[in-house]
């Protein structure tokens, strides 16, 4: 039996079939046997001669079509490419027929798209090798099923880890100078004791931080990640200062290690949520594993660069001692910039107070739901805004009203709530400017106070009503006038009318808004609130 393959008639343009040539072998064997019978029994009948002639013509026609297709189609060095592509583990393969068998080669999508043959020149081979190397590195370091913005996140993550590794080397070198390693007098016992004490106190600081602030990580993930990174960079600066103040080594090193431990705890706690935001499928473990590989490569490259620089200036002791201090501002600023850009590439799909307010504000103004990327850009601007809320005419806070500023009007609003309404809205004073230390109702802010039975829908309704109130107040003067009237007890009922009007608009818009948020891909199972925002109230029946 012959096991090679032949192509059926009608090949050009599409792959019709690949069939065994056993039928050809059997037919030719039949012809040979018939030839022997012709000698023994005189001659074949006219009918059999016609069948044989038709069969030979069919085979000849198929062979001519095959040769014509080979000449007319795009050539390939080792065979003819077939219109079948295989996708496997991020790689693409294409079937090739060399006249005897079908095999798989790497798919050249660029050449196929341009209708060109494979470039066999030296430059073409170099470009092909670079492409293969890039694909190999991508398979090793980039997960398969991730959103496109993961590559932007990866780029800035590598920059951040590289700079962080250089800084780590320099601060370690500075601390060794501070404890006397490398100097004429060495104090190994004292150095070891100081090192152990700073590590122990650092772990204690991490424990206290995670115990007290761990619940805020989910609700304010990006801000926690960024400001703990600022804390980490500050700790590196403290460690670099230790050679200048060796007598205070333990104090500086302990403070630095506490800050580092806090930053590292926040990094570990927020990494899984960030990785989950990139996952298109259930491949969180793959993304985490690739992330560790990326970190190792970037850290080693940064360490190698720092070692080379240290060896280069080794013959200049004064420069070597003060170089970390001179390079720290530049490297720390570049590292924080890389972290900021890295967080801009993180598009979270969960809802917290800030993201929910951004979405509803845009919905009320433009009747559309913003994308993850659009919300991320607006949200990330607030990372560097130390005085959040002062840009809005009427900012919003979720939480409990302070007893110090609880007015009779606000208390009556809470007591007179309908059973169907699981929140209350009131005005509260706050700093009228970031540089003035007194409180004033001339520029108040809205307070959304939730009932203990409030659901996700109630929170969305409350924020929607607050946004409608904000659109009603069109000028700063009207806001100041409203604050003065509210402080006096809302004698003309303007605040109450504003609440009723905004509630009516919110009830009309709620169902379309909720459906649009879900259609936009946002996760509405739960609104992530901080512990202070979760403070709620309850009304006793008696």
C-alpha cells in the first residue's frame, strides 16, 4: 500500500481534500492484470477501453491542475503553503505541502498580508530572527489571555523594577559604609545586632499597618499602591543618609525598614487585584507567574547596571561614597513616574465611591457610560491631588455625619426617612480652601449617609441623586447661599425642595443607568467602600 498523498481535482483556491493514492495503485494494478488477460484471451471490450481512457485522462487533468497551482501561487522555499493556520500556545503554524507530505511551519502573517514571498535576503533573515526572538520572549514573559493595555503596564513595570534594583544596591552599599564594613575599623558584632534589630522592628511595623489599614486596600487600591511606593522611595533615602550619620544608624535604618515593610505589604496585597484586572479568562495564576519572571529579569538587569557602575568608580573613594546620595533624587523621581504610568495602565472593573461618581457624573451630563480606560484616566489624576474634592463645586463624601456638625435639620431628615429609602443626604461643613484652617458652610459638601440595610442599588441611587443636586446648583454664589440657609435651619424649605426634585429625577434615571452600567462591563455585585464609608445608621422602631 502506498501512503503518500495526492490532491483531488479542483484544488486551486481552496483545500479540497487529501486522499490516499491506494486507489491509483489498485487501478494501475488492474490495468496490468487486464493487459495479461489481453494476451491470453485476445482483446478488451470497447466498454473497458473507454473506462481506462477516462481514468487516465482524469489523473492527467488533476496533475496539470496541481502543477499550474504550484506555478501560479506564491512560492515557498521548502514547499507550498496551504490555507490552514494552527494557533497553539500563542504561536501560529501553517501547513505546507512539499509534494510528498504535509508538515507545519511558522506562520508568516506579515508576508501573507502583503501578498509577498518570504524574504530570503540577509536583512530578511535578520528580521525573521528578531521576530522569532520577540515571539519567544512574549511566550515566556507575557500571558496569553490579557487585555491590550497589559503591555503598557508591563513596560512601566520593567522600568520601575530596574530603577528600584539600582536604588536598592546603592542604599545597601551606603548602609554597609555606615556600619563600618569596608572601613579601617570594623564592628561586625555591632553591625549584626543593628541589622537584626532594624529587621525585627520593621516586621512589627508591617503587622500594625496591615492590621489597621488592610480593609482600605480594596476600596482605594491605586492610591494605596502609589503612596506606599512614595513611602518606599523615602525609606531608600533614609538608608542612603546613614553614612552621613553613622551614630544614628539604628534609628534611620529602623524607620526606613518600617516604611519598606509597609510598602511591601501593600504591594503584595494589591498585586492580585491588579493582575485580575488584566485577565480575559481564568488565567490569574499564569499572569502572576509571568509577573514574577518579569520582576526577576528587570531586577537582575538593574543590579548588573549598578554593579558595573560601582566597579567603574571603585578607584574614586569620595565619589563612590557620595554617588548614591547624588543619584537618589533622579532615580527616585524616575521610579515614581514609572509607577504612576504603570498604574495608569491598570483599568479596574470594580466600583468604588470615586469610580462610581465619575461614571454617574458622565451619565447625567452626556447620557453615556464611560469605558474602563476613560474612568482610569480621570481617576488617576486624583492620585497626585492632595486636596481631593476642592475641584468640584459640591463634592460628595460617603460616611457618618460628625456629632459636632449634626444639625436639627439633618437629624429630622434621618428620622423622617421613608422605609424604602436606605440613605440620607445632607450638607456638612469642610475646609473652605486647602490653606484656610477654619470650617465654613459657605462652601459645603454633600454627605451620603447609608442605612445599615442599604444595598448596592441604594448606594447607586444615592450617588445619582447627589449628582442631580450638583447639576441643579449652577454657581458658587447659589451654593454659598444654600449653605447659609441650611445652617439657619432651611427656613424657606429650599434644601427640602432640592432633595425632592433630585429624588424624582434619580428614580426616573435609575433603571436605565443600572442597565447601562452592567452593559458596560462594570462589576455591580458590590460597591467597594472604605471602613469610614461603611459607617451606617439604623432607626429603632420604638
